[in-house]
């Protein structure tokens, strides 16, 4: 009697733990495109296309390796559209010793998996997801007894554990973190290599038609789909980054330019998160580039910190804090998400650019998500549930384990300071420094209040003032409160008036 091995849509790695010791003669691998997963939020069309196409390609590779596969396509007439019922169909046809599955990435799916053994009266072997570099247990051990769970200390430990960019016990170059060297704005004549672009093959074409037929009312464009859908293609994306972009990654990590959605970023989160790339191979490729003089230390360290540090840390926080983490709302924010997050129809050029690029590409780079889309949601006091849902819908790399701590923790400070030591709130000055968005904006970046002033400028002070009772004990913000308190009364009143009128315009659905 063999095992029933269930492979989920983000477990598309040939070395995934559920395949350890798999028997090609007796085990059956089940993969299914189910409605419950494709629609639990209305994912961007390109995300559904990416996952379905990558799943179909992966299944084909498993068949080439000799495995027996049961693959349920989304539009198959007998598709029951839930994991539970798809498993049930297999168990009705054949007896299995047990069900084997790798630990899912999301809490919601884990609850589903936990129900299988009771439901089917069969042993369910939930195996650790060894594709992450820090196990949930190791993260919990690291977190145990610490007053603050700062990423920086976790990251240093991970560098040490994996011996990455180390010189014995010390960091290469003498510093752990080169972030301060990574804040250069780009200019419109900067050379930016074109991103990797794969042409859809027959499998992807079929999936694109399916998505346009069944998910027409989901957010986003489909005709700009150029994602990699196989491991071989994902490796080309990684290689393309290491050869052409890594060199500039550090310097321009925070830079934004109108019409340049991809900048010098790696564009690998989609593939890391669904299993086509492995984090350690990305880290080692960057370290090798440093060792052979292809890229400077600030770029390589910055890139490695994102994967070995931030990505692992974020995943650790998610599993440490769920399920309560999804309910956090430190500032009791309750404003509805403005409609322009879906349409891009706003006079604020930075937000317009970021939303339109998100529609087109199912991608925005980190600083767009953090300092533009996220910062606005924080300053305007948008309900965390709605912000989380938006971020989960619109990006092709979005899975709750990584989206939720970034939104609730990093951008909204809704967890009260688990992830960040202070809110990432900022006026328009940083956007102006790091981008050329303000040049083409209806609003005036140098004005602090009034009808045509940049809304980020007055919303920033209004946010601090509104949430003073929650933040006034935070030593990292004390300076800002001192600055505010020194402002003349009429300036404070003008800021409050501008913010109040702008926020009520949002609530009334006016053009802003
Ligand atoms: C509000 C918000 C929401 C986000 N939602 C997601 C999400 O749903 N899925 C997702 O993968 N990333 C998310 N991120 C993190 C980050 O923005 C993306 O990983 C990154 O933009 C992906 O593009 P890239 O591959 O070009 O990344 P690069 O900038 O080239 O970085 C390399 C890799 O580092 C990792 N990384 C970098 N920053 C983070 C981070 N903060 N958390 C976790 N991993 C990180 C990613 O795997 C990324 O591919 C979010 C960030 C913010 C501020
Ligand atoms: S002026 Fe303000 S709203 Fe306009 S692009 Fe600049 S930061 Fe954005």
C-alpha cells in the first residue's frame, strides 16, 4: 500500500519534504487547482495564472521523473473544488497507508490539513518545510525570553549559523549592515536593465485563457503576463539579476522612477514563494558574485539581508504570533480603503503610479509598497483588515505568511511594535528624495498645508497627533513630538484643518 502525497500550489520544489522517500511505484501524488484556494481572496489574475501554470509544468516534470500523478485542472468537470473533497475522491478509489504533506505556508491551510485525519480516519504525516532556513522551532527558541524581536539580531545570528559573508566570527568588511549606503536616488538617464520576460508556451496559453474566462472580475491585467513558470526559467531570472542588477541593488534599493516598475530589484519573490527557487541558492549566488568581484559588499549584503534576514524573520513572526496576529489593530484604525487603491484614480502621482504598475505587473518593489502605498494607509488610518486584504490580492508573490507581518507589523504598526520599533510614517519629503513622482503631481511637495499641499505632509503630523496617546512613550518618536509642540498654534491649526478636510473627502469618495 502506498502513500497519498499532497503537493500544494506553493510547494513546487523537487526537494520538497513530502517527496522524501517517495515510492514511484506505489505512491500517488495529488495536485489540484481548487476554487476554495483560487478565490479565498480575489487574487490578481496574474497570480492565479502563475500558480496554475507553474503547477502544471511541475506536474509534468514529476511525471518525467516516473511519479504517478492525479492532477485536477480547474475546469475539469469532476473537480470538487476543495482539498477535502479531492482527497476524498482518491481515498474512495484506493487504500493508502497515510497522507503525506509538507507543512503549509499559511495558518488557514494548516487548519484544513489538521481536519483530514479525523475526517478520513487516516494518519496524516505533516512534514517540516525544510525550504526555509530557520525552522519554526528555532525561531521560537530565538524569540524565547527576548523583550524585543528585532530583525537585525536575528539576521546576525542567521549569518553566523549559515556562515554567509563571515570572516571567522566577524562580518565581512567589519559591518553587519550597509543599509545607510543604500539610499541613492536614481535619475531618468540611469541605465536600468530590462526585466526577464518569458514568452507563454502552450501550457501557459491554456491557463491564461482559463483565467480570463473564470476570473474576469478579479483585479489586474493579464495580457502583460511574462512570469517564469518553471524552475529552469526561474533560475534564468536569478542569473539575470546576479549578472545585470545586483551590482546596483544596494545603491538604488530605495529608488523609484516613474515608468520603471522593476528598477534594480531581483524579481524573485514569486518564485521563492511558490518553490521554484530555493532561498539558499539565491544567497549563495550573491555571495559568489561578491567573492569573484562582480558586485560590491553593500549590494550583496543588502540583498542577502532581505532573504536570510527579512524573509525568514517575517515567516518566524507569522507562525509565532498566529492566529491573534491577524486581528491586531493598535491604532483602532477604521477608515475604509479608498477606491483609488483599485483604480489608480487619484491626483497623488506617487500613488497613481504605484497602483497602475501593480495592476499591470502584479508587482511593486519594496519601497513602493512601504513608503507610498503602505505609508499612505498608515497616515490615513485605514482599517488593517482592508489593507491586508488589498496587499494579499494584488501581488503575485502574496501569501498570508509574508504579506500579513509586512502589512500589520511593518507598514501599519498595528501589532504595536513587534516587527518595527516605531511606525514607518513619513511625510512627502522621502518620496520626493527617492523618486521623480513629485515633479508630475498636482500637489505641491514643498507646501505643508492648504488645498494644493502634498497630503503626505500634513497627514504625517495629523497621524502623530491623532495617535499621541499610543505613541508618546516611544523614545524613537519623542523628537518629532518636540518638533510638533514647537510649531506655532496657527500652523498646527492649518495642518489639522487640511488633514480633516482631506480625510473627509476620502470618506465622501471625492476626487483626491
Ligand atoms: C506592505 C508590504 C507588503 C509585502 N508583501 C509581500 C508579499 O506578499 N510577498 C512577498 O514575498 N513579499 C512581500 N513584501 C516584501 C517585499 O516588498 C517583496 O518581497 C519584494 O518587493 C519582492 O520583490 P523582489 O523579488 O524584486 O525583491 P528584492 O527587493 O529584490 O529582494 C529580494 C528578496 O528578499 C525578500 N524580501 C525582501 N524584503 C522582504 C520582506 N520585507 N519580507 C519578506 N521577504 C522580503 C523577498 O523574497 C525578495 O524576493 C511586502 C513588503 C511590504 C512593505
Ligand atoms: S507631491 Fe506628495 S502626493 Fe504628490 S507625488 Fe509627491 S509625495 Fe506623492
